[in-house]
C-alpha cells in the first residue's frame, strides 16, 4: 500500500513538473514573427564592403547574433585567405563558388551545394562563374579576419 501511495504521489509530482515545464516553454519562447514571403524581385539588396558584393538581410541581426542573409558576388570576386571566429553555414543559390581550405584542394560548389566551415578554419572563397548568390547563416555575429592584414581581396 505504501508503494502505491508513493507511486501515486510521484506521478502527481511528475505531472505537475511537466505541466510547469510546458507552461514555462510557452512563456519563454519568442513570439512568432510575421509571415515573410519574398520573390527574387522583392529582396532588398544593400551595398557590401566592396562594389562587387551586395547583401540582403533576411532574418536576425548580424551585428548582434544569429542571422540569415543572401550575399551576391560578381564573377571573379576572390576573398584572400581568411577565417571567421564562429562557424559559418552556406547554401549556393546560383553561380559556382570555389572554397579552398588552407593546405587543401579547392572545391567547386555549384548551385545547390552546401558548406559548413568551422570557426577559425582558414580558407579562400572565389566566385568562379556568377553572379554567385549564397545564403549565409550564423549563430553569432559574423566577422572576417584576413590572415595577412592589408591583403584583403582582388
């Protein structure tokens, strides 16, 4: 009988804890953002760090933390050996992107390709045939640190 009461009490406690957790999850989750539906003509491009690069923010705030954006690179854009402090994920939407990790072979990434570059991985990027449109996302504010200062891009 004692075991039965203990089991019943434990069941009530677990149920109450689960209800409390579910309630907390509901209140802690951010509100759903407004529905976003964009055609290519509706995407707002802003100038990038160079005249042959443009960006289109999609969600988040890349100056503060998690974000997603499109970046557009003209054919021939080359980013010299660099790294990002945090992981960077990307999906090639158009063009042929070439990514070479320091000490490794270059890999051509045609439209539909995906990459995930761990933080601090030294690499170069080139838009071989473009324009290259790349969807980029990161869980932290991004940076781009050139290995040889002053040797940026060409």
